[in-house]
C-alpha cells in the first residue's frame, strides 16, 4: 500500500493504520511509542499484520469514516453481494483493544481472515495456543487475545479462516493486549463498544466551534489531532508512525511518535480557537510538567509522559518501507539545541491566557525563567526548527522566535499585571529585531535568508508576518514571499523547506525530499494576510486535494512520484490546515 492508502484508527493512547486491502499493518501497544505488534508497514506480512478481505478482491471498493468519528468503514462490492468491515479502537478503560466487525449488507460473500502477530517490531514470533475458544499469543512481556466466533486455524506461523457472510450478519473480531504477566482482559461486547465509541466522538466534535467553507476538512483534522493525543497526560505525538521516508528509498527516516514542543504549541492554538478548552488545559499541564527544571535544559521533544531520554537506534531486521533504510526508533534530535522552542513555549502560554484559560502562577514563573536564559542564550547558533544534522548556524527563524518570546512575555506581563524587568525585556526585543533585519535580510534580492549571511532561502521565514515580527504588507515580507515562490516552489506550486542541493549542505544528509506540506499552508496563510485571497484560496484548495480519500495528510508530498511521503498522519500538516482555513474564513 502507498502511504495514502492507509487510514487511522485509535483510542487516544495508541493508533493503528488500516490499508485499503483490509490489512492492519501498524499497531504499537500499549502506547504510541511502544514496540509494534503489527509492523508490516516497515517490512512485509511476516513482520506482523491482520488482514480481513473479500475473496477474489485485492482492495475495498470504497471506505469512509462514520461521520465525525474515528470509526472506519470499508465496503467490499463483489459479484455475490456486499459486505462492510468496520474497524475501531474502543476508548480504553484498562486494556487496549482493536475491534473489527464484518457486516453483511446484501447477498452472500466469502471472506478471508489472516492474522500474524509479531511482537517487538516483527522480531518475536509468539507462542500461540487456544484457550476457552479464543487464541492467546505470548512473547516476552507481551500477550494478546483474539476473540471471534470464527474458527482460526494455524498455518505457516499465521492463523487463517475462510467464512461466509450473509445479508444482516455481524461477525466480530476482538484483539486485546495485556502484559504477559497479568491476568487476561475481560471480554467485551463489540457492538456495544461500537455504539459507545461512535457517541463519544460525535459528542466531542459537537463541543467545538467549527464553521465556514472548509468545515469538514477542519473537523477531520481536529479529530486526527485528538486521535494523536495521549489521553492520560495530554501530550500530543507528531505522528503515529516511525521511519516512513521523506525520500523513498533514502535515509531520511525518523521516529515521530513523540511530543514536539513546536507542534504542541501550534496545536494548542488550534484547540483554543476551536473551542476545546479542556484539551488546551491538559496540554498546558503536560507542558509545565515536561519542561520543569532549568530553562537551559529545555528539550525540543519529550515522550508522551514527559520522558527526556529518547535514544535513537536502528532495527536491522526490518527492510523498511519500500526499502527505505535505516528503520529508526527513538530520536537523537531530542538532544539538539533549537532556540525557537523557547519562543514557541512562551507564545503558547501567552495564547493559553488570551484564549480563555485562567492565569497560572507556575506558567508565569516559567516564562520568567525562559527570559532569564534568553537574555544571553539567544545569541547562540543552533540546529534550527528543521533539526539539521549539519553544523549549527545562526538561523533566522530561531532569532525571530527569540523575539517572539520577548514580545509575548511583555504582553503577558502587561495583561496580567505581573512584575518583571520589563525595560530590559523591551530593550532585548528591540536588539533582536534590529539584528535580524540587518544580518538575515538580503537587500540585493529583497528577501530574508535562512541564516545570517546566507544566500539560501528557508520557508520558515513565511512565519514572519504570522508571528507579528513584521506586518504582512512590509516590502521585506512581500519580497521574501516572492523569493520563496520563485526559488523554493515546485512546478506544481508546493513549497520546499529549503534547498537540499549539494550547494546547500545545511541538513548534512544525502538525497532529496518532497514538498513540506506545512510550508505550503504557511504560504497560503501569508497570502491571505496580504489580502491576496484568491491566490490563497487556490493554493489552499490544491493542498486539500492532496489529502487521501479519508482526509488525512502525511508530512510531505513528492510531486515527482505524485504521492504522499513521510510519517502519517502528520500533526504538523493538519495544524496549519486548520490555521489557514481559519484565516481564510
């Protein structure tokens, strides 16, 4: 399956990817960042998968989500009749479950089921035995049960079945995970769980404030973000997957199952503007817990519970998605210095207050500590928001976000009547602004560049008007947008992050990458701020057309291959979709 051939289901603690062919090819349990028990996405069926499909058909005829939910329905139209496969993960009480219900719609259809459980990212073939009419798989710390009225027989390290479904039949399968040392999870009624799951999602969506021309796209993006939320802590992962390549067959493969402060701050703003104060409050509490400590120890990302050590390693037994190696788990970028996150944190705490959350004394103390660090620390070179693995530089975006930290800290102080060295902060704000305008601006080409003294461009400079550093009608902003359209835009009109040519070794990696979808949304939003509404709408609608059939986006789009690439679904793509729709509405 192509990346866009997958759909997401989840229980707000983990998530599964279900392909058009009826196969669950990715599922990590019990958390987003746990080892996968179905890992065919990064290898093949031997690495774990669970397929249910109509005999004689390779893929479903159609699929959709049930309204505003994360319940997936795949329809199989055959010469003998029609069936639906309904996939969802019930909201978790204690144990995670994946439920699949095969429902006969018309006629009579022969169905196939084939399940291969492989713990630890496809490395452990479990011991499977039949107990009380169900199957139990055990391997090391993991155990899983498969409950169904359909008899599954073992063959070739898999369990298989062929069964016939008549109109009106509902044949359930329930996959339940638990630690192997613990008691088996109790049985559940899959049809009752389906009703409850549907009601929960519909109730959650009804609490939001969604309107405008692009209401459906915004709601689907909000549901996706909710599906990427780790409910026990409020942390939000960047994506449900690891190592889906940005360059097919290349080495740009990273683990995104962690919580980036940058992503989370943008998500917070989307939650606040959409009316989800409870989720925004949970995120702020997660943030304050995760980054507690010295401001100089701030990381760019954390685990879903605030873990700081995210060691990066490779899984040599997996051949990778379309042979894209290495397959990585963990992310060594957690140890990078990215100064822009200080601005992201202060900005998000400011928006939390202006968006309806009550003032928080701890948040203010944290803001002051951030400013204490930035008064000297802002001048350091860093790896920047793109997490380059080349030498550190004086990245323009990092300096702009240091300015944002000063600006939002001053505004918070004034709004909440706090005390702080405001004159020093105002002087620092002016100093940073002046330096950026002098050292990052190329007057010959009338554009801001990627870093001090560089001639390379960077799509992150599209955020200069969004962040309020300069107004959208400033000639330097207009020149920057024109330069990016001229030099960083593909023939199809989508924006690259920066040049990956041999003349710009900034990221320290071989190969190319696709158009970064967030950057294209930033361009559309910038055009909207400039008053170029028609151009902004045209670009926005072209970007919406890149979503797959169930409304999901990955990190990038490869215009050469004409397909989505990168981890999936990607929060950093869906958040600017929401922001751009709001700007245009």
